[in-house]
């Protein structure tokens, strides 16, 4: 269920303006009230789980809020969510992913119980399928209890599931019965 071309661009414009105002106000707030701003950001981090990860020090991520990189990332995430086609109760999109061996397969090949991630890892943006496969090997070193696959460089699964920065879905019998939006 997608938006028309004009509707999509009008929504993108609205989101651009909204994010620009949010970042500008946040930046001013951080300059005028740095301690209070840090408290608010840490409280937000507690809700998302970001602040509970001992490997992810607030001193490393709090100062990045309201930067130009933050602006572009938030804008990218919100724009991508406009095109999210994975809807609660709807059929789960089946898209191509790549096994670490390089073999292409479909995301539905991995539907099973018990898939969970802990202690997220920060990895630079991939420029090639080889970069993605190397990043996946970092995850494999943590012995996940689920299959590990990567999206193709066309980002089909990322687009269909609006998976930025990350998403968790529970799929039963090909339908989405649970969707976490981060």
C-alpha cells in the first residue's frame, strides 16, 4: 500500500521541515542547557535500551545528537518509513537476502521461533556486498541463535521492512503478527 508520487514527496517535504525544526531546537537546547539536555537524551536512551548497553557509553553517543549527521540519519529513517510495506496483520514481504556463502535465498526461508538480538554493534555503512558479508561475520563471532543473512546491495529487504535503524518482526504463517518500530 504505497503513496502516490506527489503524496510521497509532499510527506517527505513535511518530514524534512519537521526534522529540521526538531534538530535546530534540540541544538539550541543543548547549547543553553547542556546538563538538562543530556538528562533528556539519557532518559530517551533508557526507553530504547541504548543506555543499558554497557558496551555503548553515553559519552560516545550523547554529543552526536542534533549534529548534521544526526539530521541526515533521522531524515533517512523517517523517509524510509513512508515506504514501509510490512504491515501488522498483512502478508510478510518475501525478499532476496544473501547467505554468508554468497548464495541468494529468500527471507521466508528463515522464518522460525526464537530470533533475538542483544548488544547491538556499530558498523560503518557498507559500500559492497563484501562489506556486508564481513560485518555479518562480526555478528557470527557472537554466536547468534538464528540464521545470519545480509540484504542485497539493492536493499530490497531494508526497503520492504523499513529496517532503519533496525526492526524486529514476528512472522507466523507468512503474516506479520508483531512489529517493533525503533
